[in-house]
């Protein structure tokens, strides 16, 4: 949820106007439910949400900072609404298409949840909804002794959102879309020569999997025509919560241009 930015957004808000929305289906945002081809949770639909929100708030052009699922939405936003995105920061991801086209045993074991959550409705939902707190802890790969970076109020927000009707289904639909319709859109964009045109900052956790499996900057340069920069941050997957000072040190000069 937007609570993940609690150690970063207030600092950025001293210099910038900050808009921190929950993605479609997540947090307190609307839950479209199951749809044909999972179109309601495609990154194209989610990106259109973000573009529409910013237009309503009076921001014709804007910079985007995004992590994980939000970064996949932001990637599509930068393709479908290229004229509106001035700068783009993507955290702890490489393109979804690259993940699937280069999948091996390490990826299947490390990102097993991508394949499980994408199973047909309502198989994963039924298991998760039996105990959402247990699933949250398993999914975030954290033993109790390692969860200190989750602020208690943020953790409570995440769990409260998971317990709302429709959230778990939306999460699964997001992953179902990623394994199906999103790949169609991504391949269409590649065939059309559509790439990220704005400056791109890629950050990833030095203790996470992105840096172990990929040359992240090289991968993103294959998907961009604009300048690409970035580096590893001394954290696991949750950069903004585990290493906010490092994240801010990278973000502030990038966003100032």
C-alpha cells in the first residue's frame, strides 16, 4: 500500500509535490474482481488509472517513482503515456517480459509465487484467505526477528488491506494478468519499437534477487532509448523501508534533473 513510502514520501514532499496512490486492487483502491483475460488488472489498465488520477489533480507532466508491482505499472505508464512521464525510477525489478523469457530453475524457485498466484480463480485465494497474516509473513520471506524494518503502523495497514473483501483476488488477478495479457502488450510494444524514452533510474536491493540474477542496467538499456542509470542499494527487496536514506540520496538529485 502507499504506507510503504512512509520513510521516503515526507522527505520528498519538502521539495516536490508528492502523490502516493494505492494501485487498483491494492490498499484502499477499488477491487474490480475477476475479469475476462484479467484485463481489469492489466498493467495497461492500472497505468491508465495513474494517468487519469494525475490529470484530475492537474498534473499534465510528472515524474514517477515506483517499486515492485507499481514499477511494472510505471513501466507501462512510460510506454502508453510517454509524453506525460518526465523521469522514471523503478525499484527492484527488470521488465516482466524479460523475467518470463529468461526463466530458469532459480527464477522458478525464487519467484514461485508468480506461478502460484497466477493459478485459476479461486485456487490461490482460498488458501491465502484462510490466514492472510501467515501468508503475508511467508510471502515477505521474513522470520519474526527479521521484520523490524516494517513499521508497526505500516504492517497493520498492509494486513488491514489484505482483509478487505476483494484485495486477495485483485492481487491474484494482477499476477494472472502479468502471465498472460501483459505479455501480449509487452510483445506488441517491442514489435513496434516502443521503449522508455525518458531518463530512467533503476535501483535494486543488493541482498535481493535482481542483482544476483541479472545485469539490471544492461537489461533496462535494452528496453529504453533514454539515458539509464542506477545501482544496488544496501537492502533486501523493500528498499524504501529498509534503506530510505540511500533511496533518498539517489532520488533527490535524479528528480531535480
